C-alpha cells in the first residue's frame, strides 16, 4: 500500500515537472515570437561604414582622427566580391560553418555549447554566429548582461530579416577586429601583408581568419608561433568542412609568410595625450575599444597644440638622441585642471608606456612647497631663521635617527631665512621645519591639494622621498597657483555622437583647500629660485636657466639619485617636467641632471609667449616689504633689499644696518597637540 502511494506521488511529481517545463517552453516561444514581431516592426538597422573617432583640440580644430598605419584604411568598405575567396572560406569554417543555413541562431551549435558548459561547469564554449557577432560589434557594448544578450538577439533578428546573407557577411568582414587597431579585412591585409584583401593567398587568409578569436594572442607579428598553431586549426576546420584538401592545408601551413616588418613612421601630434584621452573615455563613458576607434564620436579635448608642439620640440632638441634617458611633461590650466599638453616619453612608437600618467617617481625637493605652505600656516614667514648645518634628527620616540645632507655637502653653517632655504633648496632647513610643525602636517597638506599616492609622516618626506605621479604634483602646484583650489585634472571637455548629441560634458569640481594669502606668499618665495639676490653659501637652483625666462614664474627643482624634476607655474599655467631612466639607473651630474630645467624653462617660455610678463596679483591681506635676504629684516640704505611678501601683520618690524641684527620677529610656537619641538632644535640635534 505504501509502495503504491509513493508511486502515485512520483508520477504526480513527474507530471508537475513536465507541466512546469511546458510552461517555460511556451513562455520562451511567446517571448521569441514577441521579439520577432518587434524586430519586424523596427525594420532594418543601418549598415553604415564605420566612422573614425575625431579628436578636437581646445580651439575646436581636429588634430587627429583615430587612425594610424592600419586604421587609415579601416573606413574603406570592401565589397564581398573584392575579398579573396580563401579568406571568406576560412572565416566561415572557423567562425560559423552553418552561416548560410541558419536564420541568425545556430541551434545545434548552441545546444552543443550549452551541454559542454554544463558538463564543465563553466562557460567554455562559444555559440555566437557571424550575424550575432556582427550585431554585437556594430550596435552593442561588450557588457555581459542579460539585457545586452537580449538586445543582441533583437539586432540579430533585424539583420536576418532585412539583409541578405552576403550583405551580413560583408558587413562582418569590414568591422571585425584583427589587432593593432586594424578593423576590417582590408585594414588587416594592409597591416600584416601590405596587400589588398582581394589578393590574399590561402596561407595568408587562414592566418588572418584565426586572429579575431584573440587579437592580442594571435597577432602573427607579435606571437608568430602561437598564430601558426591557430592557423593550423583554421586549416583543419576547412578540411573537415570539405572546403580544401589535406594537401592544400599542409602546403598552406608550411608556407613561409612575409609579414610587414618595417612601416613608415607617421608623425603624430600628442600620441600620449590621445592615450590619456582614451583612458578617460573608458573610465567616464565605459566605451569599448571598437567605439574608441570606429564609433564616429567627436571628442573635444583640452589640448593646446601650441604648447604641445613646443614641448615636444624642446624635449627632442635638449636630450642627446643617443641617450636612453626618458622624459615626460604635463602642462595644466591651474584654474580648471584642464591638461593642455602631455608627453609620456621620448618615442611613442618605441614605448607606449605613459610616464606622465602611469608612473610614480620620487619628486625630491620639488615636494618642498607643500611643506613650506604648512609652515606658513603654522606661523613661519619668509624671514624665519633656522641654522643650516649638518644635523641628525631623532624620531619614532628616539628609536630612529635621520641624517640628511645638502647637495654637495655644502652648508651655510649659520642661520638662513626660509626664503633663502627654498631658493637654494637647503635640506637641513626643510627637515627642521618638517619636524617642528609636526610631520603629519605635510601629509595633510599634500593630500589636501590632491596627492593620492601613499605618503608617510617620516623625516625624509620633507625631501620628497615618496613617489608620486606627474599629474598629482602638477595638480598640487595648481592649488598654489590658483589661490587655494584643488582641481580635477581632465583631458576631455565634451563628447558628442556622430549626430551631434552630447554624451558627456565636463563639470568643474574645484574645492577650496588652501589659504589664499599663504598660497600667494609661497608662490612669491618660489620665484626666488631664479633670483641671484638670494645666492648665499650656494647658488639658487634655477640660476642656470634664469636667462631663458622673460616672464615671472614660480618654480621648484627636485632631484634624487634617479630622478630629475622641475615644476612651476604662473596663475594661468602650471607645468611639470621629469627626466630619468625607466629602470631607475643613476642620473649623471652632467648632462642628465640639467635636462629637466632646460626643457621646463624653454617650454614654459614658449607657452607664455605673448602673455603678460607678470600675472601674479597679491590678494587683500598680503603686503610687500623690502627685506634684506641675509638677515630677513627690513632693508635700509646700508643693506641690500629684495621685495618679499608677507601675510599682513607678520612682516618683521626691525631694521638691519647691513651686518648687525637689531631684532627679529619671534616664531609662533606649536601647541602641545603637535608635539612641541624645541625651537633651537637642541632636542633633535647631535653635535
């Protein structure tokens, strides 16, 4: 009795499963029918020739379409009867052997792929037909979502309903990607073999037909052996499908291919800038590689072609062509964050690695302006005196010692002003300042102005020991230049589609982060690196390029054993230059260490040509005082003076007779919250 009951339950369960499956099958068929009706009503999708993306500079002029040696032919639509028969046969054999038999969906292949996926518990098999691939490549993104899959099915139906098989195959072969930016079989034929698609041999055709599965994996000029293995698979599929004989396949496989080895070098403006633009479009608009090449988009960028061309010229003219040393440059509008020029290396064709955006290097003393801003906020002034002499500093609760040195081991061995310390890049003064105000203050200031790289509150941070990117440091200097606002570096102002519809537009996101008066005082101190009046125990760091400059600029040099920097600005233009070796080799004192200064000075002067000689304007609450550079006190007829800016109420009140200090303003001491560091540094010094 129990057995009969269980048997009835089992039969009932089977009927329930059958009904459920029948329900889902009917639902599926209804969905397909509905999709078919909608596709029929929607009509044919346009089969337009792919249109290259256009880049516009900041003046609204096209400076480069997304074309290179291969892409120049990617917009040339090639008729199916002008494509070699072996290429068509090879493509059909490896991609979709039932193409002329199905109506867009290969159900047998789909079922086989589904079975293989279930069996292996992964999505290992592909079942996309040529029509499905064409629909995806032409009208959709690469998102792996159900809505995208549904849209793919929808466009596949529309294509099959409204176009012949030959039209679909022709469209597919003109839009598929073959690597190296080559979209379409004509572009691929030209790129790899320098011949038209109509002239491809069986060996060449079978090689090209294997590339679309993985262009970065099977490009024969990069991975020849792997590409040959892929070619064998294509030829075997052709034999299996009865397209060619085994003898022909064997002959084509063994045939030695003559790939294009040298291509004429094409002069391109701002290739690294364009790379940065593409990266921004991918991040902001989530565009695919296909859309970035043949999407017909109009991209309005921030590029200033005059600044870019001059910067490219000065890098090429300055650096010894035989040297392996690299250089990078970033120029930015400090008020908006718009990147006006960008160079990521000396030769894009040899190395596409963008050192301006992708690399982080130690900035050395070019990091000091952020320290001295924090010091100004703490009560320091350009006249604050500290002793420049060999000093060891204890930190981490006296468990560690740091002993910095000045360049060439030169020291004043007396007190110098902050203005002089910045101008000659005195390291002892910098570290004393850093530890006096509290090491967290420099980290805080750097983060406020936009440095996102990891930083640590350690003594050596005052000397730029932690690596940062060029975009970061230019962004940080921009905050000083514009009166205290953190800007967002960007390369794209607006993007429209081929019909003029706005897809993206930049919106300013500036944030007030610095005190305007302190930022201006700092900027005026930074002009001192070119002022011979601040020469002391050593010369100011910008002395060798001061004669190049006719405009008033603020700047700071930076150097480590492996990196050379110069970063500076006017209120309307910020610029950073880096020079060094990719593998971190030591920079020679001459000529390597001088390259960055020369490139920066010439590029800056060229960019400022025709502009006001002095665009710095002091804000309210800032006063100019004639100061004796040696004592930091007010100048008189008996001692030389230099115009120096102070926040109102902080300028020294005492005068100097040329040698004798009458008096000196006292430094505002830190509160205990920062950890009081003895003003005369006896607690941190070892004599």
